[in-house]
C-alpha cells in the first residue's frame, strides 16, 4: 500500500508548528519543508542559481543572505516565484528521499506553510489545516517575531485566503485553545491510523 503522505499546513501564526510537534510526540515522522528549504538555500547548486537570478546584492560574504532575499521577494510576486522555482524542486527531491527512509510507517506528515500555494497538496493523501482567527494570528506573529502589524499583513498577503484552504482540506484544527487543538489532532491521528 505504501506510506501515506499527510499534508499539514496553516497560515502564518496559526500554530501549525505546534501541531507538527504534537504529531511528532505521537510518534509520527514529520518533515518540516520550510526548515529543509532554508538548508537547501545554502547548497552549492542553489547558491549558483540564486546568484544568477538575484545577483550579488542578496549575498553577504559569498553566502545568500535570507534577510536581503526576503526584502526582495516579499514585495515582488515575480521574484518570489523565481526563488520558489529554484528551491521547491530541490525540496521535493529531498522529501521523496526522506519518505523512502520512512517506508515502514503507515503515514508521515509533511508540514509546509505554502502547501496549497506551491501545489504540493496534490501529492498528499490527506491534508490537515491548522487555522485561527486572523486577529489572533497577527497578535501571535507580532509577539513571536517582534514585528509590526503591517509586516505580518505583508507576509499574509503572499498566502492563500483561509476559506480557500478550508475547502481543500480533509481535516481542520481550529487552534484558539491549545488543549482543544491537541484533542482534535489526537482524533485525526487515530483516524489516520485506520487508513
């Protein structure tokens, strides 16, 4: 039957990382796509492509500077698309190899902020969306990242609308109360184990 791939996503500040950690505590292997993407950015082949597309101004001491890169791509959808075209195929290949390492598992979780936006939700057997009211998400990110409301809204503008994500999700965890969210995650975990 093969290992099932369960997508786990949520907008910025929804608490998807907290839920990913909770699933991991239940013994589910979790692949954090954003963390892997950060590592891939520093691989020689990615460095060369980034230099070709974005030039030296996004580098600091011959190394891609994520802060400089973020400034460029968050304000320019075309540049963001170009960066994603460099990184995403490499993350996809890395993930494919990672799944092979966990082929004895009934299912694994792929946690990705832009699971829908990147189209990779199409390769998942099921999708779990972690969501919370926009005001609460803004407050969480402002506190966590020490940024302004405007900066949070700017990041949110690069992500799909919550309603659109809800329509495409198999499971939804409303993360306004941590205990209730964990209970829902446990329920989903038990259901997925029956697949």
